[in-house]
């Protein structure tokens, strides 16, 4: 690796910079706008693997999943205008999920900037509100500096996405410039005062409660966090789609404060006298539309730990705001000890056990009144998966009502066993699963997708086959955009429109790609089909798809479409109620 100056093309300078910053994989859909980079990647295959996708949204989603799994920026290369537009979803997800990601985009030559040249886009204007930083490189000499900064911005403080536009003449030109050093992540540490006050507030409380979430976690931070939780015997709920920070088998894990949470969990959070929010923003999905806590001053004593100082006090006023990266906070919290404890159980320990019992009871499908129609019970499928698969299996999903079953009935086995967009983006599951399998080939990777969700990225089965990603796709086919149909029945009962899908033969489609494809229509047939799918994926290193045929009536684990329609008609809905009502599942 070169740290001294010598003449290289812009593309070579850029790829050398990627190597210096530790990049081992890039996700890409080629364009002629960045051919010098592609050529430099061809010369760097000893250090960097290039995964070529079929759609830029998938490339960006794979890079996002890579960033989530590794804590290092996921790297994505796309072409200008159209490619950048397709990739935009990855920027949005990385932003909402606080994931380090760098999107490199080809750009028109500097001599024609501003003329609306072919496929020209003003990237600072396009991504300004979504990315942490957007930059256009104007000279090859500045590539080491600006790429180094891109890495620092992506990982430091609250992690997030960065966009780097690369005019084609900058990539093609030669320059003599020295390389930068590998990036160093910067995050705030909690102060000694913060930690002393936190301990004192904990000891003064009777019903403390942790909500854990946000970005920046790694395996060590999760272990440190667990030590803190155990030392004080604290109950822990996960923020929306952050269910893998504390192993769900742990006795202190008490549930998911996401969409449609267990009412008993909500009641316990409301009844707490001290909330410790460790990492999450406490956004709309975790707070039941900002109704879980009083705004702006929660009724409970409130400690908020977040990596971004501007997030603290933005929505909720904490009694103790702590500006710290979650890794830094967890490392400091891991060595805290109760001061006044006499060695016996904490005063709230019985409450933790009761909360855990509530969580386990809520994880038994069918424990909710009213049985669901259909021959294939998704609840039973989830129970089979959680009892069969190794604890370190990675579960991915996008958006749709099918995800309710996954989040409710699966027990995530700790850091990183969940890849799911808090942004609620459809189409995320398959690209995320492929990226995960390429990174963790020895682990089972299960992608959940609805029939709608799958069709936003199903073409990536080809990418999975090409690069040897033996993921198992569980496609939940109910023939509708179920989530939206559910809201439709609530708001406009009986007026079914624009939510019905005419679908292809999914197993045949999978087989056409070279993947495994099988349809499952009954609960009892699932176990053997899963065995066949896993065996195929393990033997061939290609994806295996199981299409689960679900009765559309079974719209949530506890509701039917007919039941929702009847309730809405009874309540007098029918175009009269406000269109933003009842947003509990998306
Ligand atoms: C990219 C994107 N487009 C649209 C939506 C709105 N949306 C949320 S869920 C959903 C339907 C999902 O359908 P499907 O994947 O079949 O799952 P189901 O709800 O039927 O289980 C839609 C259209 C979204 N969240 N993301
Ligand atoms: Mg569907």
C-alpha cells in the first residue's frame, strides 16, 4: 500500500484509498461514468471483492446491510442520474437506521457541470436532507483527503450515509498525490459525572426500564451492555427493529417496543419511574406515534444516551442527557456496580421476572383470542424456525404485515441476527440476506419477504446464484399488499382498490434463476420443505425459496380482514374518518 506520492489515475487513487480504509467488498452496478474505478477494481481483486447486482436499490441495500453487520461503511458504486435515483433508498435507510455507508456516484465531467448535461444531477441538492454529507470531488489530487473525510463522517458520532460524486474527468485524469491514513472513528465518551448520576438515579428508582436501540452497536458493545443489565438486573425492551442488541433468550429481555407492541409491555413502560433510553432516537415507531411518553417532558425520570448531541433534547427533555457513542457508553456502563445494594435481589427484580413472563406468553401463537383462517399457520412456522435453527441465524425482512409474525414470534439470538430497516422499506430483505451470507457463509441466513416485498428485489436471486449466497427465502404469499389492505379495510371498509396482486409462479421463477423453489400450502409440510431448502442452499451455495401460501384473511396474528371490516363499519368508518388514523402496522 502506497503512502507516498506517485502518478496514478483518479480511479486508482480512489481504489487505493478504499484498500487503506479496510474495504474488502464493494456493491456495484456499472456505468460508463466511472469506468476508471471499475478498471482499478479489476486490478485490486486480491483485496476487494466486487459484487455486481441487477438493480442499484439492491446494491445500496446490500451496502447498507454490510455496514450494519460490520460497523464499517458499506461501499456502493452506481452511475449518475438514473443509477443514483435507484440507489437513493439505501441512503434513506442508512440515514434512518444510523448505518455507515458511502455511495459513490459517477458524475458528468467538470467542464460541463451545471448545463443539465446527460444524466446530470445536483447531488448536494438531491441528497442534502438525507445524507450526513454530500461532496463532489473536483480534482484527483483531493481524492485521498475527501475519501478519508467520507469515512470519518460515515462512522463518527451518529453513523450514517455519505455521498461522493465523481466527475468522469476527475477519475480519468492522473495526479501525483500522497495517500491518507486509515480512518479512525470518533465518538464521545460518557463523563464520570454522567455515570455517577446515572447510578444514583437508578438506585433511587423503584421501577427502572431500559429501551435499547439506535446505531453504532458492535458485538463487544452488546456484551458490555449485557453486563450492565445483569449487574443491576434491569428489564430491557428493544426499540423498533433493534431486537438483536440483547439476546432474546436472556431473562432480562422483555420485548419489542415497535409497531403493535404487547399492551402489557406498553403498560410496564408507562408505569416505570425511570427510563433509560440507550441509543435510540425514540422515533415514531418506538413511541407509538409519540404517545408513549409525555412530550416534551416525560412523566418518568428520563436518561437519554445518544451519539449525536443534537438528538438530545430534540424531542424529549431528559433529566440526564448523555452524549456518548453506544460502544463508549456500554464499555463504561459494564463496570458500574450498584452502590447501596446489600447483595440481595434489586427491589425491581420481581417486576423483571413478571415482564419476562409476559413476553414469553405473548410469543405463543394462538394465545390471542380468535383463531386465524387458512391451512398454513405462519405462527407455527415461526415457532418451528426458532426451535430448529441455530441461535446465530440471521433473519432479514423488508416491510409488510408478514414481518409482524417475524418480529413477534422469533427470538433473535443477539448481535447481528436481525437485518431489518427501521425505515420500513420494502424490498430490503433479499439484498440484505445476500450481503449477510457473503459475509457470514457459515451461518444460516433467512430472508422473509411478502409477495409484494419480494417483487421489489427478487431479481437479486440471480446475484445470489452468481456469487454463491445460499440464503433461504421465505416468501409469504397472501396475494395482496396486505399492510395497505389492512389500513384500507379500517379506513374505507369494503372499498378494496389497488391492493390486490396477480402473482407469478414463484417457485418456477426461483428455479429459472438456478435457485431452489417449492410451494408450501400446509403447516405440516413446512418442516420437510425447510430441510430440503436448507440442504440445497448448503450444498449448492445458491438461494432456496419457499413460497408459503397464506390465506389473506389472516392479516395479523390476531385479526382477520373480515373482522377489521366489520369493526370499521360498526364504528362508522367509510371515507369519513381521517386518512391518518390507526397507524399501528406498516
Ligand atoms: C418501498 C416501499 N413502497 C411502499 C411501501 C408501503 N407499503 C408498506 S407495506 C406494503 C405492502 C407489503 O406487501 P407484502 O410484501 O405483500 O406484505 P403483506 O403486507 O401482504 O404481508 C406497502 C405497499 C413501503 N413501505 N416501502
Ligand atoms: Mg402480501
